[in-house]
């Protein structure tokens, strides 16, 4: 039986921007390491979902954007720790799917979506775009208005669910992946 171990190393890029005492920040409130351990054919075929794997708390006095993406050694593929077989192909980062949720449904992306590289052309924007955005007040979808998770958690506290459905085509082994969550001022 094949074993595919995937260690996802979550790195939250913390960006504190200061403009006339204005700040944008967020906190990771969960473990930065999440392990997916595939031991049965059923897990390979149906996948594994980890609900609330990551919690992101936002605190901002400025309009903001949030995007997510992977940083890897070989663009588009998981980093290889070790392999257990010669058959199969290396897993692409897109087998990891994410879902951002909060009580006000402010994420611009609904449901699970495949992870992409962090390169500018591949970023997945959860809030905002790469361009300057108009102010969107909470609880509207895509809210980018100033606020914080302590006073309005329904808008500024995100739970991130992770899902992997590898199937049987990928080379079994130990893999890791860095997922970057980035918050920036919407300029």
C-alpha cells in the first residue's frame, strides 16, 4: 500500500504597515504545521478535509487586500522530502484546496479552490484585487474596510479549511508545502 505524507508548513506573512499611526496586521491563531497522513485507499480516493485548520484574525485601520498562494522549490509542485516508490508523478500544489469562511461570508471566493503559486499572476485574492479597490463595508462580500476581529469577529476572523484528494497517480513519499497568507494595504 502506498503512503503519501504531506506536511503543510503554513507561513503567515505578517505585514505591519504604518502610515501616520495606521496599521494593518493579522495573527495566526492555530499551529503553523498541519499533517495529512494518507494510509488507506479510501483516503487516497475520497481525500482528507481538515476543517478550521487555520484561523486568521485581522486588525486594520486601513483598507486592505488578502491573498494566498504557495511558495515551493519547483514552481507548481510540492517540495519533495523523500519518495517511497519510483512510480507516479510528483504532486502538484493544486491538490491542496482551501476554503475561507467567516460569519459574514465576506470572502470573495466561495467554496474550496485549488492553491496556486504565489507569483503575481497566480495569486488568489480572498479580499480585494491587485488594483486599488473601492471601500466595501462589512458585512458585504469582499469587505476591505477598517476593523478588527475583537469588535467584529463576523467580518475579520477567518477560518481556513484544507482539503487534499490525491488519488493514486502521484508518487508516494514525504512532501511539504509552504502556504503564504498575505495582507497588504489597498493602495
